[in-house]
C-alpha cells in the first residue's frame, strides 16, 4: 500500500481488512513517515485504527524495499508518476489513484462495469514501455460518479454534449485538505485542475477500445467544479444532449435495463454500480452516500432539459467508489481476467 497514511490510503486499509484475495503486506509513505510506526504518523480519520497496522514500520516507496506483487497506490500526484513507473518497471501490478497516467493511451482508465475492455491496453503498455508489470488507473472521483450514471445513456443513445456541475465533498481534497474556516458554511466555486480532468477523462471513460487502440467517446463536456461543506460524497448535476432526441422516459428505461454489473459478477467487491431513485429530493450525500457500502452511485431527478435532451443528478462516494473501492474492484477484475505481475 503506497501512500498508506493518507485519506485514500486509510480507506484502502479499511476495505482490505478482511478481503478474501488480498492481504496488506507492506505500508509505505513519504520519507517523512518512513521508518516510524504507522500508528505514530498516520492521523486515522474514521473510528479506531486497526491494531494490526498501528505497530507496523512504514516503508519508503521503493520497489527494492517493498516486495508485494500487487501494489495499490494512493500517492500524491507530485510523486506518483515516478514511483508508480518504478514499481511497474520492477514487475508489479500498480493500481493507481493519481492523475499522472490516466490519460495515457496505453493505460487503462478503468471502471469495471463501464469499460472492462480497457484492460486490452495493457499488452501495448508492456510492449512499448518495456514494463514487465503494469499501471492501471481509476478516474477522478467526480468523473467516476458521472461516468457510472452516464454509461447506460451513452451506450444506448450516444451522448454528444454534456454540462456538468459538481458539488464535491471536502474529503476529496485529502487530509488535512481544505481549511475549516474556508469551507464551513460555505461553497467554493473552484477546485484546482478539476474541471479539465472531468472533461477529458469522461471521453476516455465512455470510449471504446478496439484491441490495443483507444477510441474516446465523441462528446464535448463542460464542467463546473465546486467544493461544498459535505464530508463524503460528490454530487453531479448533468444536462445531456444525445445523438438523436431522447426523452426522460427512454433514459429511465436505459438506466433500469443497464447490465454493466454483469462484468463484475462474482468479484468480492461487486455490488450494484448504479441505482435509480424516484424521490424528488434525492440523491443526497447524507442519505445516499453509503449505498452499496459506498460502491453504488445513486441517480435521480431524471427529467427533460429545455436546452439539451435530459438532465439528472448523480451521487457517489468519492473515497470509496471514486478511489480506494474502485481501485480494489479494478484489481479484482484484472486478476479474474488473467493479468498477473511479473514473477521475480
Ligand atoms: P493525502 O491524504 O494528502 O495523502 C497523500 C499520501 O501520499 C500520503 O500517504 C503521503 O505520505 C504520500 N506522499 C506525499 N508525498 C510523498 C512523497 N514525496 N513520497 C512518498 N509518498 C508521499 O491525499 P489523498 O486524498 O489520500 O489522495 C491520494 C491520491 O488519490 C491523490 O493522488 C489524489 O489525487 C487521489 N484521489 C483522491 C480522492 C479523494 O477523494 N480523496 C479520490 C480520487 C483520487 P505522508 O503521510 O508520509 O506524507
């Protein structure tokens, strides 16, 4: 576990606690933390820190020191690029949460229920980069929530235009994140670097691969990203224009009939990727963020849009589905499909 001390790293540890396939063997973080007990350097954010981690010595993020064949990375993007490449070069399978490799044409930007075909990019990555291992990424947390809700619509009607307005939780900024006096009782209409990521990643997430070639979705997206005083859960309000005129009822049918979950059937972290609510005032972070233990995106308020075709509201857990939980599901899918680290 690289970046084990951070907000996402801790969520990984919580979710991997009793995982049937994975056992957390090593905890690594920055040089500031390396050599110290995990319990002394990690500010545990949720309940009591499991004792099995508290006494472990934190390791540096160095593949010569960290030996696990499967590596989950919750590293800050300032270091993820170099460190994750070093682990892939050393033969490990790296499941990354950072932005560094997401848009590379040979790196999967994976949501198993939406685009499992992106695993096909790995052979190209290994060949062109001479990595015996591999890097697989998950998307920006707001882009993930949007992609899960939009996938059934894009598959059936072909989305061409999108306007997305987000209300993003403070946990999306990591720990300690946004100062309390900046966010309490407030909404901040700016999240650095967020809008271009959402716009670009959605086209890759909803794209298709043909063999080793990625074909991004032919859509234009415009994102407005806002930070709000919510602990967990990113809300995305979307106005959607499709290739041909589409009604709210047709979109509801597409969502109800969507079969993306078939790609993850039998995997330990699989549940329902998407549920729809008819309640006029849902989804809400307080009430819906833990749907499916944080792995389910809730979509509601599907209605006609006077400018585009339809509009809706989607909500998902940014640290579970949008980060650690999504990354674990990526690893389960990759292993189930036969991807393996390079034996040392
Ligand atoms: P965070 O709380 O700030 O944690 C950052 C982690 O990176 C810590 O473990 C830190 O270790 C480690 N780190 C920092 N500098 C390092 C260095 N020079 N060398 C090695 N390790 C270093 O951030 P986070 O919210 O957990 O996010 C982690 C990653 O996931 C980021 O890339 C973020 O963009 C991405 N992400 C976050 C979310 C979310 O909702 N929070 C969602 C999707 C993706 P020390 O404690 O030793 O400094």
